[in-house]
C-alpha cells in the first residue's frame, strides 16, 4: 500500500469536481486540514454538522467530505462560541480535515443529479437539464427516460423508495393517473428550473424545496410536468456513494488504497411531522 496525503486526495477530488465549476457565490474546497497529513479513511456526508462530526471522530476518519459548505457566506472568526466554530475546533483537534464539493459537484459529469436520477429508477442515457455554457456534457439537473411509461402514482412511490427516508415523505402535484416516461431531476433546490423542465418536455420533475408560488403558477399552466417535491438532503444523499466510489477508484489506479464510507446520519432539518406527534392521527 502506498501512503496517501491529504493533498493527493484533494487533487483527485478537484479533478472530478473542478472548483472553477462552482457558482461565484459558493464556497468550495479545503476548509481545514494539513495538506501533508496522511489520509486512510474518508467519510462522505451531505452536511458538516455536529452529528456528522461525531461520526467522523468515532470512526477515526482523516477526512470529511461534505456537499454543503460550512461557511457559505464567509466569516471573520472560528471561535468555538458558535456551532460552526465548534465544528472546526473539534475536527482540528481530532485530526480530521474538511473538504467541500458543492455546486462544482452539482454540474459535474457525473454529478449530484446523475446519482439522483439513477436512485429513482432512470436507466437511460442522461443529459443536463440546463447545460453549462463551456461544456454541454455538464450542467444543472438531468433528464432521462424510464424503462417503460407508468402512472404518476406508481412512479412517485418507486421514486420515494429509491431515496433515503426522512420525516416528511415526497409531495406530489399533478394527475396521479397521468402516464409519465420522460423524467427531469435536480438534486437540491430546483424550482428555478421549472420552466426549463417544461421546455425540455419532461412528464414529471423531481427536485426539492419547491416554493408555493412557483409551484402553484406552474400547475396552473396549460402544459408542463407533474411535480415531486422531496427533502433537500434526500435528493443529494445518493451522490455520496458515487463520489466515494470514484475517489477510491481513482486513487487505486495509482496504487493508493483508502477506505471510504458514506454517512447514513439523517441531517435533514425536519425531524418529525405533526402526524407523528398527534395520537389522534395514529
């Protein structure tokens, strides 16, 4: 086994998810960690929150890779008086580096939406819903075709079964008996792509964080895809396994072996619904 440094792992991650692909407002890359430190174990997670830090420390991870940034808007302090500061302090004390791949992973080929599409049953060739200007193979969202048409109600159930469980199940808008075949997806918040999904001829669009007014206005239109609104965390979680596999394979090609693990800690912000809490609903 050839030893591996953090710098080598970061280089492989950035080859797959180039930081230059990230949106101008984003914060991606190495947050903390010594580039010369040894890396044997890498934990992949969606959110850099306390429960995930617990998991990284308990497992003995040397690197935590998260999709969401810890400091999206920047900071002038990492004091442990805030939860984000405590995350930094705990990671450094435990010898765990932190690396973020966010919108650069969203638009990669393959990226976050490719993994989402496969998780909900799309087996066809996929193409970006909104291609990147500099490379049409990359871009936001994905669109593909189901193996066979099926009613929206059946597809919604199948799609939900392919995603990790969260407190609230996916919500559906549209005629449940409508036949769907062409499916558009976008991991994370995707209501900015509602018009794009319609223009692309999708029968159904699955994403997260659909707001009331855009969704309502979309459903009032004469034509357009049905909607499935899933939890933000759930739509991005499938990417973790793909990123872990790609990283370990790339390193293995150079004779380097690292152990990668996908966190199954549910870090969705919502932990219950009133149906769970009200005994009258049981």
